[in-house]
C-alpha cells in the first residue's frame, strides 16, 4: 500500500491511535465473552444478554449523541471516550481477583463501554473528512480499515494465549492500556478543527429531526442504513453463539479460538487492501450489495464443523465474511460521508448507527434465546441465511454512481 496520507503527521497519529484502540477492542471481543463463559460459567441466554448490553448504546443514545457531537470539536470527544473506556475496563480484573465479579457487574461494564463507544465512533466518522478532506475519503477509510484488519489478526492471536496464561479478566488489562494509548496519541494531533458555528446551537430535538429527515430522505443513504441494520442483526445473532459453539462443540481452547478469529482478521486485511481497487472497477454502489451476496453464504460451513480439521475449513468461511464486510464498509462509509454536508456529518453518523445498530441488542438476546432452545448450530444457520439476504435491501444502493474513487 502506497504511503499517500501516511506522509501527513496528523493522519499518522490518527492511524496509530486507531491501531492501538482497535487492538484493545479486538481483545475485548474475545476476552469479555470468555469471562462470562469460562470464569462465570454463563449459559447461552446469559451470553446473549451480555452481547445485548455491549451493543445497546446505539439504541439508547445514538440519535442524541449525533446532535451533541455536531456541536463540539470531534477530537476532544474521541480522546475523552478513549480514556474513560480504559478506566471502566480496569474495574474487572480487581473484582475478579477479589472474588466479587458477577455477570451483572460484567454487563454493566459492557453497557457503559458501549455507550462511550457510540460517542467515540460518531466523532471518529465525523472527524475524518475534516482531517483528510473529502477528496481523500476513500484512501483515508481504506487505510484505517487496513489497520483495523491488522489488529483483527493480531488482537485475537494475542488475546488467545493471554487468556490462557493469565485468565480472561486479566487479559482486559491489555485492552485498557490500548485504549489509553489511543487517547494519548490523539492528544498529539496538531491540526485543529474549526469550532461549529453558533447557528448549530438550537433545540436538541430539532437537530435530531433534521438529521433523521436528511438521512431517511436520501434514497442511497436510506438503502445502505436499512440494509446494514438487517445485516448487523443477523451478524450479532450469529456471533452471540459463535464462541459458545467453538468452545463447547468443537473443543477448541482459547488459543484455538484466537487462531480462528485471527483468520477472520486476515480476511479483513485482504478486504482493506482490495477495497479501493474493487470500488474503482465495479462502482461503490454495486460493491455494497454484491459483497454480502458473495461472501456471506460460506459462513454456513461453521455449524457443520466438528472437532478436528473441519473447524479450520469452516474458518475460511469466516475469513470470507470479514473480507466482504470490509470491502462493503469502505465503499459504504465513503459514499455516506461524500453525500453528507459537513454540518450534518455527526447526525448522519449517529442516525446511521442508531438505525444500523439499533436491532443489535435484540439480535444478541434472540441469539441467546435461540441457542438455549434450538442449540448454537441452528442459530448459526439462521444468522448465515439472514446475513446473505441483506443484499436484497442493500441492492437499492447500487443506483449510486462511483464517488471520489
């Protein structure tokens, strides 16, 4: 990958901060459920509830977060969210060592972490156009997706042995350090945003309605967001039982699970490297719906896996899912940012997140319920089918011409 934006010192700092923050996040993705599964002996439904708590933030504060972020400079929001998330995660290891850690404690930490993540993500999406300019959005999103993909490989590969050696709760210390380092690096970004104009300081409800009206009134934005909502619902339903299935049905330990998740990261990295070229060749709009149609069906290999080599064959399906997901998200995010005026970027991001992620907590709960009633394998089948069918909604975005590619 050519240097391009990496020649800019401020983008390099954002790039490095993203790498460390995402490394911490990837460790959480493995370690937090394993705290519940291994340390607290949670059943399938309880794991589903934990997944719901982790992702409930978008539903609870998604729309107000966008209106609030649009009134603020974005970088301080990102820094504050990173440092507070690091602090919250630090509460888990001492509680475990003291023997007082409970599923309620874990779920509360997951909920608070998720609420802060909403503010961070909305600010991050809104900050990138300010930092790199609209003409560099595809390159900026692709490079940030690449570093996220690398951490998707290294995070689980690091977390698996770390969980095995120190225990899942102690592994969360590494997550906390990664997020703290991310916030500290972002402090060093020298470029300063202009403060949003005083004209934006109106009633919160009016700002929220304006964001909703813009996003839902734009056919391409509407298609990407509702298609994303369907995809994310079934993705989380699938993910809620994935670790349960790997741990209890295939006999993989934490190290083996880490390898499988690292394989997903390899697919994501390949997707990030291919994203710009694929978008140039076939158009951003087409990429958005072709990606799930082509790369989601192989996820149905996982519920067929048994102890032994078949698990690693099934892991190829998960890598394909990650590849397609990154290719789609790079085109989708760039398209959404390009179609949105600067003053509405925060609200667009928050509205997109509210709609796209609003059903995720329900997906986690229903995934846990389905796993309890029908088993983890059936839940994985349902998730694979639902993710594939999301292309029917996303196809409406195919009318969009390539933008800024």
